[in-house]
C-alpha cells in the first residue's frame, strides 16, 4: 500500500466528527502499488481470513506509508517470508523517505 486515507461520506451533517457522525458513514481509501509486494502478500495469505488475522499487512502498510526506519525494516524482513526481489523493493521504498 502506498497510503491510506480515512474520512466520512454521504450524509447531510455539516463537518462530521468521530463522535458526531450524523447520517454519514466512515470510509477508508487504500492506494497501493501492485508491483511493490502485493502479489507476494496475496500468495502468502491464501484466504481473507488468514490476511485479517495477520499483523504483517499492517506492518507493511506502515513501512510503505513512510513510517519505520530502514534499520527497523531490516529486523522485520525475515519474518515476512518474501522473495529477495520483494525485500529489495521494500528496502528501496523505505529508503526513499
């Protein structure tokens, strides 16, 4: 994932807030680069249930979103179980921040 955005959609309440949604609904937008590591994430987690029970995707999202240092990524890379190519793409992406 490249970035996530959260907010509110629909509804008529002016300037909705978390504790005052009115008739709005909460929405999430996920922007991702499928060439980055998505194919390997998809291959690793065969079902949506496996994906949702894993913390790996949330941790990856943090790195791809610019949170976390290259040193922290190096410590976690072996736990993801990705190919060397995917690991290198992650390294390059994190280093670009």
